[in-house]
C-alpha cells in the first residue's frame, strides 16, 4: 500500500468510486441490503475520494490527519440485492477550513440506476488529540481543486432536503 500520493491528483466531476459488490451476509431475510451496509458503501467511497485530498489512512504528509462524519442524511430509493455491483459518485458541495459538505449517489454499476443518496458533513481531526482542527494548506488547495471541478455539475436532486413529515395536532 502507498504511504501517500506523490502525484498531483486529477479531480473528475463527479468522483466515481471503485466497483463494490453487495455481499451475501449484508442482506436481510427478504434478500434486501440492510441500511447499515448502504452507509458502509458510502464510507468506502468517501475514503477513496478523501485519499486524493490527503485524508485517511495514507495522508500525503504522514501527519496522521483524518476526518469523521458529524452529520449524515441517507435516502433509500431502490433495493439492492446480494451479488449486485455498485459504484458511488461523490461531489464536494462545499468546504471551509475544518469541514467538507459531500453529496453521494449509490448506483447499480452496470445499469446506472440510483439506489440511494447520502449527504454528509465531515470534519478534519487530529487523531492524537481527537479534536477538530483546520485542514493543512496543502489539503485546502486540493479541496479547492476538487470543488472547482465539481462546481460545473448541476445541483443534485435531494441536496439539503430535510428529514420532515407534517405534524398534525389533534
């Protein structure tokens, strides 16, 4: 495994993850992917994309910089079953000196339909202190490059959608 990247990454719009397969032990008694594993698939895609910025298990400067999710909103649009191959597309919607706002879509890898979406806020942290901290300058530069590439994309369906249902007082 690489200790870091020694090249200038190219940020495609959107970022597209590696192909992943829905595992048999991830499905419930109805043969449907359990909700927790949708999150796992999204997490794996975020790790791939974050690597290009210098975050995760193999940071660019080996400082141990990492990130964690502080808020997430999943929408389940279509069932997935064991053995199906999927990909995640990811867009960097926004960022500041400590946070990233990401929007992801989980697609059937061959047919292209969308099974789920995930919108999340992730924060940069120093693993030793377990505290939120500012991104190093090099990571901010890469986030700027990623956002510039993703800015050309249309806003995704469901972005900023609240979890809500009418409250009827009776």
